[in-house]
C-alpha cells in the first residue's frame, strides 16, 4: 500500500511539473514574441519558474529524508562510513594517499585549502579524486539487502553539513545568551560563517528555535544599545536569507521582520542598508511580499530612501521595487508618500534609472498618477526622454507619460505643446527601443485623435 501511494504521489508530481513546464513555455513564448509584454507576464513566468524549482527541491529533499529516516534503523559497517562525516558514503572516492572518503566531504576539505590527508596527515601528491567503484558497488549491495535505495551522488559540496558545523552553531548560539562580549564575538563569527560557508546557512531552515536563539540579544521595539552587535546579527540574517529554503521561514517569523524594521528605524547606516537588502532578498517570494507589505516595512524603506545616504539608498530602492510587484503593496507605497520622495530624488539626478522603474510600476495606481500630475512631473519626464542616454530611463519615462496621457485628458494640451516645440515623442518613436516606440506612437495617436475631435467640435 505504501509503495502504491508513493508511485501515485510521484506520478501526480510529474504531471504537475509537466503542466508547470507547459505553462512556463507558453508564458516565455508570449514574452519573446511580443516587444511590449506586460509586467504580469513577467510575474507569471517568475511564479511558474519558482513553483518548478520548489517541486525539484521537494523531490530531492523527500528522497534524501526518506533514505536518512530508513538508514537510522541500520548500522552501516565502519568501512562504508566516511572518515570525515562518519556517515554512509554515497559517492566514495580515493585520495592520492589511497584512503577513501565521501566526495562532498573530502572536496570541501580540499576547497578549504588543505593539502594533507585528514587521516594520515600525509602531504598529497595531487588533489585528483578517483571514484571507488568497488566500494560504491559494495555499499549499493548492502543497501539492497537492507531494503534501501542508495541516493544519487551530489556534487554540490556547498550544501554538505557536518557534525562539526552543527556543534559549532550550538556553541555560538549558547554564547549569544552570555555576556555582551561573548555575544559580540559569537555574532561576528556567525556573520562570517554564514557569508563564507553556504552549508552553514542550511542549519537554520528547519528550526524556529534556532532563529529565536540567534536574535535573542536584540530587543524588539527600540534602539539597540550595542550598534556593532546589531549590525552583525542583521547582516547574519541577510546572509541566511540568500538560501531559498530560509526565505519563507524567516518572513513568516514576526520577530525577524520586526527586528529588520527596528534596524531600518534606529540602526547605523550599514545596518540599515543590510536590513533593506535582507528585505529585498526575502521578498523574492510572492507570499513574502504580502507579509512584508503588511508589516509596515515600506514606510521605513521610503524613510531610508529619503535620508539620502548613498550607501543605503540603492538597497532601499531595490526592496521597494520588489515589494511593488504585487498590487496591494503599490497602494501602500503610494499612501506612504513614495511619489514625493521619488520625484525629489530623480529631479536631483539620484538613482534615476532605479527610481523611475518604481514610478513606472506605481503609475498603474490612480492616486500616483494624480500626484505626479500635481507635482508637475510631465515637463521633467519629457526633458528626461530628450536628454538621458539611458534607454531604460527613456522607456520608463514614456511608460509613465502613456499612463498620464490616458488617465488625465487635461494634460494632453501640455504634452501636445511640448511635442510641437521639441518633437520629443516623435524622436523617441523613431530611435527608441521597440517598447519605447510603441508607447510613444500610442501617445502621438492619442494627441492626433484629440486634435481631430477639437476641430470637429
């Protein structure tokens, strides 16, 4: 019965994965075939690709977890265990000294710069790893006799977690509960480990208690009395958020998001920058965008953008752009005064490309359009099209003008007069990118139609 259920689940996953691939192919084809694809098309492609990746990760994880669970019932012979990990070898290889190790663990040893055999301490004549097919076949036969299926070898040495890693993490988390000097030392080491050792990041994905222990020195709702400690812990969160498996766990933990917001409000500039970068990374998942949007983080990201620190503005802008890819967050961002902040920056030639991209996203919201019109954005956008050397900048300017033109008929006269004086849109319709040409031509057609209607009236 169990085997039958497993087969059915595998077939269901395969069917679903096939459907996702078919859907992704259609979306990508639509994007490739059209010069003027919508942001929704891009979002759909990202969502389909993300779902496909989740299926693959779950599939690999389920196979590995199932094998590990069953393996707990047996005691592999010593000669089948890797001397480094003490676990059953999946991909046994021979070192130049003749000793056999599991490939991921000995490769990691070599990657760390070691040039001796871990067992004999002999200096290696070379670092070539030779597959030990004999031992592999013996292990496979032993697994078969135990009713186990040996997993396929993995070549991703970054994902290998050793008992030493687990022990080190346990020690560092304990130090975070001791004196301030111990906390600072532990936080600094955790920051370095999570940056340099990708496998270390995987230790945080399955336990909310680990996250609680990590952030224990920080008190929510106030400024941290030890800025260097806060910076190291917030940067550790940033490093951990790079791992896809951590993204959902971290965003769904209110403590993590609240402490990131505290860092945006009261942290040093590097801490604020890394908090914004962490929010950007976590918001790669659509469900996280909504969670972060509801948390109130957008207000403080805009505050960081408004402060004008070069070091942090780009991280804040990237996070805001990501969050605004979902409709609900556009409204929140407009309500928090984004249009005023962004226009002030771009009119002072600060992060023009990045911020106009956000403004183009927000232009689908009527309140954003109204505020842009009230703040006299049209002349600036037209001037930017004429003078900018960035094609991306011109595209976003004309996209915003297109929305204004079709939402606010009262601005048609101003756009028409500017076009008559400088030929801005006509020039873009001839020399711009394919998307910019489409938008420019659509506006020109609109201007011509309005002129015809005026003469008819």
